[in-house]
């Protein structure tokens, strides 16, 4: 499923210096051809500290300066999702290929706007749905596409964790795109999208926490074929984080946690269980960076593994679920309709 060529040298520019930027910077060393070129923060001192810690050659005190660096081949955007629209919009305008963290944006409207701009400009943009690029997950996708499970009739998936309110404020901050649906249900939603496409029915129930965003939710999806998906997410309980694909000829169990599973078990009717290992190498984040390099070398403006239409389908699902549960979302800088 990945492109059959080796990754070229890509000089990466990291935008933002938070939690996941640090993890991705550490993992980048596993990606062939990936160079830690530049990092930008809203504060120069923070960028310098991050650059020193992770071995980036240049540090900038604004995101605009990094986007103006002609030696940056591609940018990784890891601000909270509420800022994704502004930063990705600026990156597209600067002609920089973009890998942007999930959730792509806070609303479907902002996502559709970015997709339109990226396609008009011919600039590569991809959502950082990292588990799609891990070897075991790619193998599962191949086997399902080859009919190993027969006709896929259902997907079950969950992801969540117990969040102490004082601990990770971003997760429950309405101004920063807080809420379990955007933060964790994005993985189950993208998993269902991978195997079943875009649903035509979305039914969500959930609970709002003290800050007014959803802290747990269940989502039922229906598809034109009659298939369905059941998704759960939250910050309130000990969700196992597994996923199952159910077909007419068998089912596959993605062992927890479904965004970086250790292995996948394929149960085909009348056969012994088949085990697909998922060797991550590092934390498993680097595969998506390597894939971007391969796409750019092949002259692609979209990923065949995480295409923008899939991102739009996921955002449409999450948008409806957020509306039904009652979490309002705003993308900073995106002109409201
Ligand atoms: N792939 C994964 O497994 C994974 C895991 C965690 C998070 N994520 C995603 O990555 C993104 C960032 O999450 P995170 O946990 O890394 O967040 P975080 O620790 O809060 O860091 C976010 C960074 O964004 C920058 N930023 C820009 N505008 C900001 C604003 N108005 N408020 C706060 N920070 C702002 C800051 O960097 P500067 O101060 O340097 O400008 C900040 O350090 C989110 O979209 C999240 O969903 C993905």
C-alpha cells in the first residue's frame, strides 16, 4: 500500500513545541531520509530549548518565520486543533507540504475549506492518522481489501483514558477544541472510515463535563450498505482501546491500543487464528513521516493511505456527533459562515 520507492531527504519544520511534538521529534530518527531541520514556537526561547533537546538545526520564534525558510521541505503542525486551520492555511499559502495532527480541524467546514485550498494550490496536505502507516495495520487493510473477512458488516472501536481535569487542560478547554470526540474518537472514526467509508447515519449520545465539552460519548454509524459501526470514547473511564472488523467470513481483532497495537488477530471461519504482528520501531509515529517523504518523492499532493476525502468523511462524522452531544466548536481564524 505504501509507494514502492525509498524515502528521499526531507528537511522537516516542526510547528509548536508541545507534548506530541516532542514524541514525534524523538521518533523522527527512525524515518529514512527525515532531517530535523527547524522548529518554531510562539516564543523563541522555547524553540531554542526544543531544538537543543531534539537536535534541530534552526529555531524560530514565530511560525511565520519557519514557513518563510526556503530550506524547509515539509512542515509538521502540532498545535491544538483549534489553531490547525490558521497554521495549515498559512502553510498552504507558503507552498509547504503539510502533515497536520489529528483532529484535522475542529469543524467540517474548516476542513473542507483547507482541502479546497490545498487542492487548488496543488500543495500536499495529510492528516497525521499514524496508525494507518504501521506495518501490521497496513497488512490488515490489505487482507480485508483482498476479501479475507468477506463482506464487512460492522466495526467496533473505542479509545479513551482517564483524564484528570487539572492535568491536561487542553483536552477539556472549549477554546482549544477540547472534548473526547475530537481528541480520541477521531481514531475509531478514522478506523471505521477505512473499512466502511462515509456513513449516511450518525447518532451520538454523550456527557458534557464542567467546562462544557463532551467527556464521554458513544456513536452509532449507519452505511448505505446496511453495515454499521459502534464507537466509544472518553476521558472518564478505563476504555480498553481495541477495535474489531466484522465480516461475513471472519473477524479481525486489533489488540489495544488501536492507535499503536502490538498485534492483530484474524479469525477466518474454519481456519486457525492468524497473527499479524505490528512492529512499531520507536513509538510508531515515524511511519507517517516516512510516508510523506515517499508521497513527495512521487510528486503526489495527497496520500493514497490517508486521502483528504477520508479526512473529510471523519470530520463530517465528528461534526455531527459533536452537534448532537452539544459541544460547540470554533476554528480560530476561520471565518464563521
Ligand atoms: N498523534 C498522537 O498520538 C497525538 C497525541 C497527542 C496529541 N495529538 C494532537 O496534537 C495536537 C497537539 O497536542 P499536544 O498534546 O501536543 O498539545 P500541547 O502539549 O498543549 O502542545 C500544543 C502546542 O501548540 C502550540 N500552541 C499554539 N497555539 C496555542 C494555543 N492557543 N494554546 C496552546 N498551545 C498553542 C504551543 O507550542 P508553542 O508554545 O511552541 O508555540 C503548544 O506547546 C492536537 O491536535 C492533538 O490532538 C496527537
